[in-house]
């Protein structure tokens, strides 16, 4: 089955049943590897911030298999799979580009991208596919400008990205071929920007990496990861948020148009309550204990693999009000969808900016936007680590 088709009816992501918050307990991956599932908010944050749970040991010789078909998350040179000083040094090449101050400087041009796409979308025959016309186009346009990829073949990049984050839709051979092609593209980009640097993020990464002595393989993997993460997650989140907002959450639509601040608050609530993934491939963010550690009254033995379920943590009744989210009520505790601790997502501020501006401007420009679909007729993009709509016809 392809990544863009389904032969069965699936619930929207906001209706997906998640593990209930409770004490750590063991579940088994498709590879047969047992993992400790951590679901409560406080314990999820504890694991993510405790250096006794790391990523590097997941690549050790004695580490059990996590994925049936490897993907980008397995890359040993990737930022995700570093810890300690090596991780901080590599992360430092990117971090200065993603500060809240830097993101604030990007706000005007992100807003201009949103408005330009909505101008085009408004001229579309109705019903129009808002995935093709907006939720997919927005993050691609932003990452294109940010990384200086305006002339890149984005259909080819999407093909590589689908394989890079494959959750079973492709064979190991196909994933390997796509990753080699994607790696060659990223390597060429690094060489090109070293010879002829610009004011884009890739040029900044190459310059910082060369100053810090980052080896070429890690630099290439870093660029590759940013190209994928820069559009995949935001596209998925925005599509799933719109499914909720145009169906069960339709009453909140006018409030998104009130102000950018109201939309930003709604984004935080939506991020914690509308998951990107059902956890079919991996049940959460994965770490491995380097020594015996007690979590929630349960001892995780040294070498034990832990999966932190951030979506369940976002619905922990000890921290957040139960039931449907009040989108315009500020969170009383920070969300954990972007992780926490040393591996907290570097692109979190940019994703928040894109999502907030997208929902605010969309609700402002299209106050009568309505679904030309039902939850049962949505075509889902499957076979990835995440799940999102591949088409969403709408009218206004």
C-alpha cells in the first residue's frame, strides 16, 4: 500500500484513542523489543530531562532493534542520536538560527507567504483541496526561503522525505536508495554553499560547522534532517488541526480571527490535544537507561528502552482539564509535544509561528470556511511515522 492511500476508515487524529496516563508499564514493538511506556506528564518530563536516559546507547552493539525498516531516525550521525558535549556542539550550529528573537525577525515574511498562498487559494474552484493549496504549500515555501531552496525539485524532496520517515510503507531497499539520493543532494548543497555562501540557513550551518570542526557526514545529516523536519511536521500538524477545526471544533473558528495572540494560544492547546502520530511504529519518543532509574515507583533497569508518550502526557488529568480543549485558555503547564530537555525541538518556535499565523489569517480571510468532507471520507496519508490528511476539500 502506498503512503498516500488507505483501504480502511480511520478516525481523525483528535479522536484517536491514546494510552491512559498511569504508571510505567511494558509494551512490545513490532520488532519484538519490549519497551517501558511512560505516559504521565511529570514522568515524561523527568525522562526527557534526565541524562541517565540517552539516545546514543540506542546505537550500541547490544541495543535491541526498534524499527522493522530503518529510517532517518536511525542515522548515527544525526543530531537526535548524539548526547552530551558532542550533541551540544552539533546542536550549537543550528541553535543560534532558531532563537525566539530570530524567529520574530522572520514573522513579516512568513506572514507574507501565508497571505500570498491565501490569495491564490481564494481563486481556486470550489470545493478546493486545502492540503494541496495551503497546508502542504506553506511549510515548503517557508523552508525553501529559509534554506535557500527556491529552485529545488520539491516533488523529489517529498519523495525522499516520505522514505526518510517511512513507517513501513517502503522496503528497506527502497528506503536505502532514497536515503543515498537524499544524502547526495544534501552533500552537494553543503559543497555549493561552502563555495558560494548566502544569507540562508544552510550557509550559516556550513560556516558554523566548519568553525566548530563538525565532520562532513554529521553536517550533511544535519542539513538533511532540517529539510525534512522543516516541512513534514508543520504540514502534518496543520492538516490535522484543520480536520478538528472544521468538524468537532467548528465553534472555535471565529475566535481564531480575533487576534494573532488568540490563535497562538489555540495552537498550544491544539498541539497538546491533536496528535501527529498514533504510535503504531514507535509508541513515543525513545530513550535508553544507562543505569537503573526509578520512574513513577517503577525501576527501569540499565539497558531498558523507554518510550515517552507525549500525547498522553498532554491529556494528563492531573495537569490539564479533561475533555475537549478550551482553545483560548492559556496552558497552565508547558506542553511536551516538542519534547523537553537537551533534545527539545529546535524548530518549535518556527512551527508555532507558522501554525499561529496560518490559522489566524485563514480564519480572517475565510470566516465561512466549511468542510466538503466528513471524518469518514478523509483520504489519509499513511505509512509514515505520522498520519495526516492527503486531501481536504473545503468550500466558503
